């Protein structure tokens, strides 16, 4: 199942130790179930005693060439919760990468000399998997352009199962599905961990921002049904999960193109009054105006719980790649 260039990650913890995570396609269904179980243990550890010291004397490098609050913060918090430390490199700020135009390859090779593992985000699609071949330390893909965001997909699925306590039947993806790497990763992960199931993935977007064909093809490869909508209310009929994404201004070539589609969908209190009573609302954040703040107190609004889950899942991933998940 795994990407041919990267190791397959299974239910055996040994398959994770020392290896990189570039794509959800590396993870088997049994490997996914194992990650969920380890993340649940991490959730319990944090709630019972705040963390432990299994990663004491270990160092994580977080290297971000694009803005990040939740991904960088949760990785750093995850490392500290497990007794480790981190060093952060801002690829946009006061670094050789930003000021002296050092190549990505040289930067990562150098940072890999200092740390036990590296988390990398970069705006060029495919850049993170490519540079992972140049270092001997595990590398975690924190987003490569409009490519993938595998750790986000894992925390999203953890949240779905944690909230619903069962497999979802209908999952709706809403917003910018063309540029949304979180959508691309989550749709692929759902398809491969529940192949040939009765789950339906519904893609609802403005014209011109439809989900890429390769994502739909991936769903078909695993026998998972998908449907296309442009009407939010119709798409959510009978849904258990609504996954909302913002229209990403930074991915558009002009302000005019962005202005033509921004605000296409708004999830507000009035909409939630007509939505299924058991439909949870997720969002990778940040949000702009696609979810009104008047939804925040609705018990179905799970996006802030989703963010906390990100720390638990990333604690699990760090423990796995450093060979400390079984402690």
C-alpha cells in the first residue's frame, strides 16, 4: 500500500521506528488503527499526569517555510509533553534560508545533524518528500504546497472516531478542495483505511475549486463512493461529518480570482439549525468567515477539540518514529 519511495507503516511499531512520514498512502489500515490506539494512550497520559519523559534527551527540529500556528505549536507541545526539547527554524524569517537564499537541501541536511527528527513545511508541492531522501533522520511532512498534510489527516480521523465512536457513513468536504492539502490527505486516508465500505465522501466546492481528479481516482481505487455538490445544504443531508476549509487567498494568482469565490459558503447558526443533529463540524483552521463564531458553542462544533487531538496524535507519531511507543 505504501508509497513506493517510502516504507509501509503497519501495526508493527518496528515499521515506524526511524522512518519518515511523507504521505498517508504509506499507512496500512492496521497501521492506522495502531496509531489511533497509541494516540488514545497519549490522551490518557496528558489528562492523568500531563505527560511523561520517554523522549528525554531527544531533540525535535521544526522547520517552517510557511506560516504555522497549530501544526508547529502542537508538534512542539507534543515533544515537551514527552520530556523532549525542540529547536525551531523560521524559513521565512531571520535564517540563512530566508536571508541568504540557502537551498532547502542544505538547510535540512544541516538541521538533521542537530536533531533526532525533523518536521518540515514548505510551499512547493513535492519538496518535502524529495528532501527527505537526503537525510538519515526521520522527517515528518507538515505540508508541501497543495500536496499532502498527513499528520493533519491522522488527527482529523482521530477526531472523527473520538467524536462519533463509530465509522462515519457520510463525510462532507466543503470549500477550497482544489488547494486544500488537508482535504487531499484526509480523503485518501478515509478511503484506504475503510476500503469497500458503505461510507460516502461528498465534495462540495465553488466552481473552479473542485477536488482534484487524482483524489477521486484514489477513492475509486479503494471502492469508496464519492459525490460532487455545489449546494451546501443538499451535501449535508444525512451527513455525520462536515469538514470545512477556508478559501486560501495565498493560493490564488490574483485578488480578483480570490474575490470571485470568497464567502461562497458560510456555516452559521441558521445553517446549523437545519443540519443533522448528529453532524459534527471540523475545520483544520485558521478560519476566515466560513464558520461564524456563533457556531462555536454548538456541541457539534468539534474544531477546537480537534486541535487538542492534534497534540495527542503528534505525541503518538513522535513516540513511534523514535521507537518509544511501547513504553
